[in-house]
């Protein structure tokens, strides 16, 4: 089994607040992540693919092509954005927790994924070095 | 239980397939096809799977593991031009995928006892790494 992982970074703001709960409950649930004006992170996202290595190219995927896809599908919109206001998925009540941000990244990648690419195997999102969220293809 | 040991080596390479033209190689590998090569500080993480020995409490002797990694990988590959000095990369392209698979082939016969080779992770940079594993009989 060969699995290739490529890491990227984007910087974005967010605020954790759900309209389903009162202001007090939001404060209790999300703590300082509920501060009204939001805050930001340098997110690190790792994208993993699995499949067969091309006998001539020696490659699982063209890293250049993967970079372009991730740039187009995710980083263009996410980098230097306010996730709550600038990313449509988080404008309608879905809270931009890193769990949900990882799911949205997966959704965008899956939508743009070229038919001749190897399988998307994982999305690993680090909000900070200490908080890391991982989705695998078994869950998708 | 899994145990992982890390070793680093620095090497140069050119990614170009002899079956392709210069333009095709350039399109496929980008700057990695530059004819005189370039280099990386590679980091290798080798993971073994086994149960701790009831007497020693160890899955595998880490000093011996260090010696195996030195003999099979860091010794032959550190400060070398992979395409010219480290077979089989005179014949196959030294992509991270192919180097990881070659490291597996070199290491696997060393772990025929209770601890088995479980995974080889090779970092070309902090932002690009390959995991390689095979089912071991």
C-alpha cells in the first residue's frame, strides 16, 4: 500500500456560535471561541491519497496537479477568509468547528476530484499544533 | 504495539523517466526534473509491530534497530546522488514513492522475528511524505 500525503496551510478567522442555543449556552459550550468578533488560526491541512504507483512515472499522483486542485477547490476560498461570512457552507447555521471545516474540505475535494486521480484517503486538519481533526475514506 | 524510530539522511536526485522526452519529463515532474539534480533532507520513520518481550519489556532492541537503519538506509543513501550511486535508482526514478518502497525492501528481511515491519514513512519535505507497507506473510 502506498499512501502519499501533502501538507498545506491557510489562515482564516472564525467564531463558534450556534443559533440553536442561547447566548449563555453558546458561551458555556464554546468558551473564548464564542467571543463576538471572532478570532483566527493558521490552519494546516494534510491531504492523503492512495493507489497504484505508475510504473513509468514512479508516482502515485502528480504533486503539481494535486497542489493545483487543492488550491482551486479549497485554499483560494479559505485562505485569508472569515469562514463564517465568506464560506457559504458556514453561513446557514453550520458552525465552523474544525470538525465541520474538515468535512467541508472533504466535500469540496470530492466534488472537484478528477476521475484519473488516485483515491482520496484522508483529510487531516490542524487548527493549532495541539488540536488535530482527521477524516478517512472509511467514514465518507 | 507499534514502535517507531526516526532517521534522517540528505541526498540528491533527479526525477526523470528515461522513457519520456525532456519536455514530457519537465511537464510531469516540474523543477524536480532539472538535469543536474537537487537535494532534500529526508526523514524516515520506521514502524515495527510486536508485543513487548516478557523479560526485556521491549518490542525490539532500539539500539539494534538504529544499527539496521544505519546499515540499510542512512549508510548507503546519506550524502549520495541517488540516481548515480544507489541502485536501483540508476534504472528507476527516485520519486518519494519509489524510495519508500525500496527502503521497505531493504528493511523487511531484518524483521523476521516477533517484531514485524509495519510501515515506512518517508518525508521528502515537511509538506510531502509517503507511507508504504506490504502485507507480511
